[in-house]
C-alpha cells in the first residue's frame, strides 16, 4: 500500500539461507529441501514486520519459524498475529499427537493485505498465507497447519482427490477444539451432526 513504511522483505517456502544487503537492496535466498508440489509455492514481496524464532517439536527437534506481517496493519492486528505466532509450538505439538511427526523443516505464517477478491488463506508449504489478522486468529490457522500433513506432505494424485486434504483440514479444527481434542467444546460428532 502506498505510504506504508517498514523494511522490505521477501517471504517464501523452506529455510532462509541468507539476507545480503548491497546498498539500498537486500537479496533474500530461500531454500526448500523437502519435496514440494508446484501449487504449494509462495513468494510474498513487500513491507513486512518479520517475527523470527524457533519451535521445538515433540521429538525434541528444533525448527526455525519465520512469520511475516504487513507493516501497514494496525497495532491491534499486529498484536493478534504475534499472539497466534506464539501459539505455533503448542498447536503443532498437539497436531503431532494426532497426525505424527511434523513433516517440515520450518514453520511460520504470512499475513498480507490483499484485494478483497483474494480473501482466502492458502496452505503453502511451511508457512501458510493469510489475507488478514482475523483469518490467522481463528480456526483457519489450525486448518492450514493440518494441511502441512494432508495436502502438502500427502498430495492428491488427481484434483478429484483434493477432498483428502480438505476433508482432514476441515475436520482438524473441529476436533482440535472439542473435548476429545484440546478444548472443551462440543464433540466433533455433535458439531457435524448439528451442522447437517
């Protein structure tokens, strides 16, 4: 957006290999060593506040976390995003207890302001894309993280099989929030029965 200040940054899949400053330009080099379907690639170039850290997985492995949020977002929205990024380790460990070891070598989110016609999140590999702070704050974060196992790590043979990834990612947040999962809400079965 015009008038937005903040450092220019480039977010992508994989692990950040280097940031090289040369005058007024910075070259960002990302490397993805895991197999990746072409539809899971992401690149976001803009003015971002970058949140760097790491999370420790259930098996004790520590992986880097890079999250990017549009510098033009309000302070309230940035606080919402920071709070959700701080929950990545807990959510990922909980999901590991359901789906097995986290399949990636890094994690994080990208939250960028986009035109209203592009108002959907994407399960891009390692760090999912969100069009707003409210979308990363709700169950959509869990939905997109489930995709790291189903939809990214296990991709469909044909597009008619996309229900495998979407089915698991739709079921995941409902189960996560239920008493049988990690919350105290209605059972997964009752939630779906009521919605039907």
